[in-house]
C-alpha cells in the first residue's frame, strides 16, 4: 500500500475548501473538471431511467445498449470496426487504467508513461511491482512525445506504453507522425500493449484528434480509454469505458465483477443519450474553453517570472514558473495561502514537472482574470 500515490488536486481542493470555511475567497484553478452543468437531455434520460426501474444490477461489462452506442461512436470517430463485445463500461474511466495494468503487467515488467503526466499511471505501475520508465515531456518540444526515447527504451521487458493525448497536465497533443513511430516500433511485438488515454479527445483546439489505433495491427494491441466526465461535464456520474480486443475485454469485465459488480444502471442509460443525442452542449463547452485559453495564456505571459505555452487540447495550462525563483510546491502553497488562488505544483504530475504549475481554465473568464491579477500581485510582493 505504501507504493500507491495520490492525486494532489483533491488534497489542494480540501485545503482550499478549509480556507473558504474560514471566510477566505479562493479562485479554484486546481481541479480538473468542467464548471458547466451536465446537459439537460442527459439528466432527463437518467431521470426517465430511474422512473422506469433502471435501479438494479447490470452485466459487469455494461448494458448492451451502451456497449453498442460506444462501439458505434468509436467506430465512427476512430475509423475502426468495433464490436460491443470489445467494450467494457466502468464507473469512471480510471478503473480502465487500474484494471489494464493489473491484468497485463507483472512484477519486473517495464512500463513507459508520460512525465509530467496523470499521477495514477506511475502510482499503478509501482503498485504492481513493475519498473516505471518515464517519457519526459519537454516544453521545448511543445510537450510532444519524444519518439526517439521511446524507440530506444523498448526492451524485452517492456510490457506496456501509456499514451495520453490531449495530455494532462500540459495540454500537449501527440501528432500522427509521432504515433506512427510508436506503432512502427511495436511491429512484430505482440507482447507489448498500448494504453491510450483519450479522455480529452473531444477538447482539441488545432487540427483533429489522432489515435494510435488507426495504424495497422495496433487495434489488437491497444486499450483505448475514454469516458463521459470531460466531454459532457459528467465527472460526478462516474461513467467511462475501455475498448480492447474481445479476450482482454472478458478479463477486464471479470475484474469488474470482482470489484464493482457493475456500473450504475441509470448512469449507463444517461451515457446512451450522451452519445446518441444532440451534441450542441459539448460543442458550446469546447468553444467556451477556447475563449478562456485566449485569456489565460497571454495573461500568464504578462506576469514577470512566468512564461506559458498555448495548450493544443484539454483545459489546462502548464506555465514555466522558474523565473519566480520559487520551486513548484512552494509557489503552489504561496498562491493558495497568500493570493487565494488554488493551483497545482508541476511535481504533482511527476519529477519532470518541477519548475511548472498546472492551472485549469475550467472556470469563468471573470474568475480567470481575478486569478491572474492575484498571481501577478503576489509574485511582485
């Protein structure tokens, strides 16, 4: 248990809430969830499901209607032929990370993962006794994937490569060319899996989302992770899924049986409506995120000691704060206690996050401007 990590976002949120209870005004830029409400049609579908008796156990892999809707959606968006039997529905997308690593990675295996990156990757690699191989995402490379490093580090012990695009915390995007290099490097290696975390695939600002599943032979080697939390503002609904080859899906479903039994029935019916119903609300959310990006990036670049790259996806900025003279954790705590701005130290996402902060712009433009003013004033003093 000592090998398990955590998500600092929830720790900082708790500290910020404690300060608010003391009467302090806090601008929340720490937590990674849309500040919009779940679209009305999705909530109505859940209410209808509850009233019609969707309150009982469901199959561990998900209800047939949702597995079919997901298969159709992934087939259309990733240009794949996906069958419902290749889909496993889980309470949130995070269990797909947990179950995939449990199912496929043994002690002593090597797993490559992005760093800075979502902290649960490294946590789970350590938990199963595997060796973490961090792929450093560098600011000078626009936080893209270092494909030469990936090629060099693939060994006989490599069991999994974790990809995340658009990326949390940097907002970086892995290009088609970079994905092709990874796919080519795995040619002939049927013992290596890719866990492709595509939870932010619908929140992308330039170009289109690219998935490694598009390359020959990669569909059977890839666990594609996606969900409803970010796209449809459904973080509290706990609804996600993985798409993978049928034999692996059966094992992941078995892990569901042994842990959660199943995902809530009415939540799954809401998921069907999310995928098959009107898409105007998620599109409106994405446009609002784009507007906020155009406020927070130049605003940060105008603060002495801070520089900030423009993210290409997700709703995070990852500014370089080395010019402030403070390390990441010190600045995180200083801004919370002295400026009333909740942000996350870059080291919350791995050792290569030192010298950076993560700020979520899933907040109103008014609050973003308030946070920028407070950060500028606090750093000056």
